[in-house]
């Protein structure tokens, strides 16, 4: 397999996993969020990844999310399922289960917590590729995983038979561009932190964007891709400016990305928010209050960005 084995492209949100107050998956809210995001212009969905709090999900719950996502997507775009695990057999088992649920591909990161060498990461992915029954999207997120897929390593992994793409979420532009230049002749390259540099990534030749921000900012974050591809660069750069401001807001002042995302979704009465599962906690107190207050200052930027010839105001939702 290679990049031509799939037709995945464009903005594909990394979706949240909403939990009820008793910490169960809110299946109705999850499905409603996916439907909303497809309606807003998403070209596919990534579920049970970092945004989806995979570490807080049992293997059975991950299978449930895969099935719900496939049913909710109704053929409107590919469903890619996260398989985060340290041991390769756990990854392989999840891939097989995702296939049984009708998923189109899987997101596979290096082992996390355990510090491994590049040779060990290569061996890990090779073993998984040899037994995978679905196309693989490599997932480079060293800030969370602790182990990185460098451009040199990505170059080697791109030759594995079942690897068709990489989600490059290092947050380092130089690393992203170097990876893109090394592998995009063989596999597709998706930009992770599109809220920070989705426009330049698209201009550089990325195949698409996989980000958590569409959950709280759609179609705005999705339009980072569509406005850039259509050549509406004034609107695209205005949206990028808003994305950078949102990223800063969601990750400072005693806040981290995923609780802040759900908190704003709840504030805006969007499906897909709900509660966190430990070790995360629901955002509250001053961090929540200042987050909501600051949103008022940012709403003008998306509205201005969408004030183009053929479209009306740009809504948060």
C-alpha cells in the first residue's frame, strides 16, 4: 500500500469522547457531534485518539466508538480509529476489532511512557504492519507519547506495506516540513496542529488537517483548509490568526487543551462535550471563568474572516 491506496484528504476532525456525569460514554452526544462536523464540511473522522481520551477508554469502549462512528458517518468520509497502546499485540488486537466494526483505517503512535530507540520504534511498526488488516496512519505526537517519529524515521516507516499516511503533530514547523519533504511521495501527510500552522501546511502540500479544534470551532477550523485551497488567502490568514489565539487561550491560565475544549463546547451547548474522565477533571473556577470571558473578544475575528463575497458571517458552531 501507499498514498494512492486511499483517497483521504482535507480537514478530518480528531473528535472528543463525551462522558456523562457518571463517567459513561454519552453515545447520543458522540454521534450528534460527528454528524454536526460532517455537515460543517469535515471530510472524515478520527476517533479514540488523544482528543478522544483513548487512555481513559477500555478496549471494549474503543470498539464501541468505532462502530458508532462508522454508523454515524454513513459513508460521508473515512473513519480512522486510534489504537494507542504500549504493546504491539494490543495495537494489533485493536486494528482487527476496528476492521470488524467497518473502520477505514487506524492511527498508530509509537509506544508511550517506555523510552525506546529509533530501531525499536521501527521494529514495533514493522511487526504491526505485517499483521495489520487496515491501512495505517502513523502518529507523531512526542509531547504526549514521549517517543518521536523523526523525519529520518518517518522516511523508513513510509516504506512499510500497510502505512499510507502520517499525522505530524510535533508542533514544530521545521519537523513537519522536513517530514513532508521526505515522505509525501509515498504516503499522505496530515498536519496536526492546524490551529497553529494549518494554512502554511496546506500551502506546503499537506494532504489534510487532523485537529481537535473543529469540535469547538467549526466550520472555522475546517475552513483553514477550504479557504486556503480556494485561494481566499485573506480569509485563510484571518482564520489562522484566530486559531493561534484560541490555542494560546486553551493552553494557558491553568488550562490544558482537552478540558478547555469540552468546557467551551458545553458553554456553547454543542454535542460532544460533557465531562472528563480522570486523571483529567472538568474545568472550573477562575480558569473556566477567564476562558469563557476571553471568548467574547475572539468571536469578532471569525466573523470578519468569513465576510467574503459569497458567504455570510462565520459562526463558532
